[in-house]
């Protein structure tokens, strides 16, 4: 009786073809599409440039792929940054609305910034939960970080104003 392990015909390359991830398109060289383990999903993307500043794996993980929540989180990054800038401009008095108390404008901007950051964080968490099957882990992680960092200030300011009894 032999004590050598029985070799099976299963190859690690087969595992890579079955696992969810970006797969090259044979009918369209230079492009790849998200493979969910059963079917190709989403739209094709160009393969990452191997000479870019990001590794190909990082470039792929920044794509939301077919992960809808990751696409929303990516939009949330832009929205969170935009409302953070708006909140900063209103609190310094650079943006004012004629006939409206500057304090009211500042509070409204803080509330909008807090809401957008919370929605972005929610989309990012949902995207991270779906990322193993649908991709988009890095963009969701980035969205979560941006929403926490830029959304924490308006949330804390509103809480402090509320605890102090308002204005």
C-alpha cells in the first residue's frame, strides 16, 4: 500500500475560474468583466494598466463592479466632500442667502452634511457586505472612511448644539 497522497485532478487554476472576481474576456482582448461564480455580470472594463500608480488588484477593487451599493458609496464620496465644502463655506460666512439668518444657513448646511455622510456610510457598509460576491471592497472602504472623517464634525456639532439647549 502506498503512503503517497492521492492526486486529484482538481487544479488551483480551476478554483480561480470558479471564484467571484474579474475575469478576462476572451472575445474582447484587453477587457474584463465581473464573474460572480456562475455568470458574467455588469459591464466590461479595460484591464488595469500594469504600469499605473496602483497595482492591478487595487485598481480592480476600486471599481464598484455589479455591486449597486458600492456605486452609491462612490457617489456618496463626491457628495460628502461637496457638502463638507458647502458646510465650511457657510460657517465662515463666505456663502450667505439674502434675507436668511447666517446661523440658520450654517445649521442647515451642517444637517445636510451629516445626513449625506450617514447615507454614504450606510451604502458603504452594505457594499462591504456584498463585496465578496460582487466586488467593490476598496471603493466601499474608502467611502466609509470619507463619511466617518468628514461626517463626524457636523454630527458632533449638531449633537453639541442640541445638548447645549439649542441656540
